[in-house]
């Protein structure tokens, strides 16, 4: 609710629309950091008229936010909405698109469990039927596995330390963004809220894995992390995941890695390259990873793959590669080949199944 005693600056959203962001895709100006911070403070306080808020969100979608604007939004979100709880472990933060997937299996739970069994702690976070798609996400796969997801941030941090894989639930750790659910649903299109919520980083992780549809957006996300004063991330991998999620797609997947000392890296230390699944002995097509019921089928696949069930060979290959990417992101292995070997070992010796058992019983 709006806070009557809150003091803002001189930039209500209506004025920002008129003077800065609202004149259209080609002619609109960008906000400076102070304007962006004030705008988002007002939004979290439910201060703007709802029509004005909708217009502002849509104008920013047309205009396309700069890393400085997004970094300011992330900072206000961190300062005024996000409750963090830092585990003793240093996990890889997986911030997949909160609005979920509709066609292909969610492999991040299985990949996170396998990576955890190999010694790479992993944390995931999501909401529940987030607009615009309102589809299955991390939470719903975990629910199907009978893993308790409605935990406080402190309990989620303990889960990471005790199990190796943890989950933070948006209404618990980021209530300000969760409180905008109805406004976002009314919009009918994705907004910058869909972007910044994936960067909430409730475990204060140093390493982030995220996804994108186009390489320029991946680089914008990396620049957002560097522009956000509150960010603890000092290493990030963004890749062109299936349905925009954090699952490597079969065939060829573009990756943006930061920082990199590769000779091909740009002046900001960002290098981009491709992962070709065929180079890792994986003869996969996107259709091989399609499912009918995303949450239920993804849970069944998770159970089968970590147990070493040969029935799901294509999914097992994809899970091993995604687990390897998490290990590589944290620099626990020097190559994806080494990570795949580690993944196969912990599946074969029962370590991955043991982590799933611990997760379910936690």
C-alpha cells in the first residue's frame, strides 16, 4: 500500500511519462539512475495510479531499458523488497524466467541435484504462476516431488547447506514484487519486472546462471549486474535456453560468459560462444525433450534420471550437460567434458539419488 509519509523526489511516473520515457520507441529518453530509483520506489509503494503504472511499464517495454535503469531497479528491489539469507555454501544462483515453460521439460531441478552431488551447491528461485505465461516453473516441479517450497529465506539457506540444493520462494523473500502480481497480469505482456526478479539473488551468491532469447539481451543483463550497486555476483553465464529457461537447448546454444580472459572477450570481459550438443556425444532434438505435463513429467524425469534409469536416455544426456554447466559456472571443473564425467559418476554411484532423497525428506 502507498505510504502517506514517504518522501519522494520530483519525478512521479506521470511526469516521467510526459518528459522522459513516454514519447515512443525511437524518441523516448532514458531515465538517469535517480529517476529510475524514484520510479521503482513509488511502484513498490503502490503510489502511482494504476493506469499510469500500466502506461509506464508499457513505455519502458517499447523504449527498452538500459543497464543503468535496470541496475537502479535491482538496487531498489534489493533494498526495499528482498529478504536475503546467505548460506555457508557458495551456491550457483539459477534465476530462470519466473513465468515458466509450456512445452519442454524443466531440467534445472535434476541438473541442480546432480551438480550438488558432485560438490557444486545450487540455489533456484521462482514464484507461482507468474504473469504473463503463468506456467510451470521450479516451484511446481519441486511440489510434484513433494519437496516443501513454502519456506522462509533462512530455512532455504539451511536447505542449501544441509542438502546442496536449495529453493527460495518469491512470496517469502521478495514480497514487493510478488505484490505486483495483479498489475502484471492485467498488463498482458512481459515487463522489466520479469527481467529484474530473476536477478533477486536471495542467497547472495557470487555466481549467476540466467537465460535469454537474444545475445544482445544477455550482454545487457551482464551490464545490469555490473551497474547494480547491491549485486554480489562476480561471475555470470547467460545462455539461450529452451523457451527462455535455464536449460541448454539441443543442437546449438549461444552462451555469454563474464568475466573471461579469452582473447575474443570484449572490453568488458564478455565472451560469447556456442555449445553444440553433438560435440558431447548427444544426438538430441528439441522434440526429444518435449513433455505433456511440464511439472509432473519433469518431476518423473528427475526421479528417473538421478536414479540412473535408462528409459530416459535423451533427458539424462541433457541433465548431465546442464549439471556440467553449473559446475563450470562455479569453476569446479575446467571444462564441460569434465563436468559431464562428474555428472555420470554421481548418477552411477547413487550419490545423486541420495541428494534427491535428502531434498524430499528435508
